[in-house]
C-alpha cells in the first residue's frame, strides 16, 4: 500500500516534465509505457518478466530521450533486491550521462530551459525514489515484525491460558481424588474403631440386662441399649454414605480392567463433572456384567470401554471384536435380533436393561464388527 503511494508521488513529480518538452506525442507514449512497467512491477513484485521490462525500458531510453523523464518512477523498483538491480542502475546512469553529453536534453526541452535542468531533475528524482523505497521497505519490515510479535504474543498467551486451565483441572482432579481417599479413610476408621467399640458396648449392655437381678436397673439398661443401637445405626449410615460418595468412577473402571484377564481392554474416559452416586454404581455393575459376558460367551481378543460426557447426556460404550457367542457364530447384522430381543435373552443383559431404564436412558446392542453395548443416560434423569 505504501509502495503504491510512493509511486503515485513519483509519477506526479515526473508529469510536469511533459509540459516542457516539444515532442508531446513521444512524451505521452513514454508516460504510458513507464506507468505500465511500474504497475506491473508493483503487481508482480520480484517476477523475472518485470525485470526484463525494466531493462527494455532503460535500453529504449538510449534511443528515445523522452523516456528519461520517467526514469525516477522506474528507478523505484531497482532497489527491490533482485540480482539485476545493479545492471539496471548502471545502464540508467550510462543512459543519463549519454544524453547529457550528447546534448539530447538540450533539444528535448523548450528553448527557454537549458538541458542540465532535466539532468538534475532525473538525478534528484532517482535519488528520491531510492530514499522513498528504503523508507517504505524499512517501515514494512517493522510492520511485519510488529504483527509477528503480536501473533506470537497472542499465541503464547493462548498457550499459557490453556496450560493454566490444564493445571487447574489437574489440581481440581487431584483435590477431588484426595478428598475421596480421605472420606474413604475416615469411613474405614469409623467402621474399624468406633463401630467395633459401640458393638462391644451393645453386647456388654445386653449381657448386663440378662444377668442383672435388680429390676430397678432394667429400665436404664434398656434405654442405654436402645441409645447405643440408634448410635450404631447412625454410624453405619454415615459410614455407608461416606464410602458411597468416595467412589471414583475412573479408578473403579481401571481396577475392573486390570483384574479382567480374558483379553486386553482399553479405557477412554472423558467426564469432567461429578456423576451421581447411583449412576456410578449402576455403570460399575453394568461394566462388571458386560465383562463377565465377554469372558463366558465371546471369543474376543480385545475390547474397548468409552465413557464420555456430552452437554445433555452421558455416553457409555463397550465394544469387543468377538465373532462368536457361546461357540455359535454371530448372525449377520441384517438378520440379527432387535436390542429388546437380545436383552431379554439373558439375565445379565436384562439387568443391564433394567438399570438403564431406571435412569430414563437408551440401550442399544448390535453385532456390527463385534459385539457392542451402547448406552446413553440423560443428565436431567441422572
């Protein structure tokens, strides 16, 4: 854009030279030729064809001195950096001296103007063209550097933000895992220590009620026995609640996969939110049942388990590459049973269907490229 502005300024500076020449038609031809060469040099910067055109223009200027009037416009492109810039600059200097020595400028201009005026005009114009090009090139380099730095800075900021987000998510996951482990430890401590001591106290109070003979102690012992039983029930409920809420679904699934030795199973887990307790227990039971079915009835050599959270539902998929069920080849997909018929054919699959139905989910089972169980559970139902 700035190069186009520079060329426009140079062209406007060269145009007044047309009014001091006596050969108007040739000067107009030189004007249009210089304009065409300069425009092509701007549109096709660095093209070999443009270099040739500039050299042809300079060679033409040896025979037609009117072409020298617009030499500053052509000289603007000598400093582009191509390998022929020195040849073009040298030929331009030779042509300029040739016309000055031969007196061509004297006959070119009107009688009122001496020829050296045009000579100095062309020299100053070419020097101005070089300076303008250097200034524009320096500005464009700074402009490109600025945009590169800005893009690098933006990219770095995005990268840092992504890493910070990843660290925060990892930290949150670690805190959540540590919280679950601490809950599990507390539940275990309460169960092993407080629960056992209260149980022993209940047995001791029961024994005292049996062996004591004083009827006056029967009522307080009965109240104490009732209180201890209520405390034990409360502790038992709290321990179960702590243990249930401390279940980590991903760790539980990884543990099931590690213990499954029939074939390798890969796990893809992408759940950011905390699943409801009932959904976690149901999914663990479903995976257990499905793995048992693979070991009992399939000849699969590998399987994959996928747990993905979508904006509106949870998706669970268990897929193996088995081709047989209990020694019988799987029917072709086009004649296979419907999902309902498959599910109703076994107790394990019926249990899976009942668990999914309890959450308002959808169960699909097919034999395409192996055996696949596909489950979706809406979040609002879960």
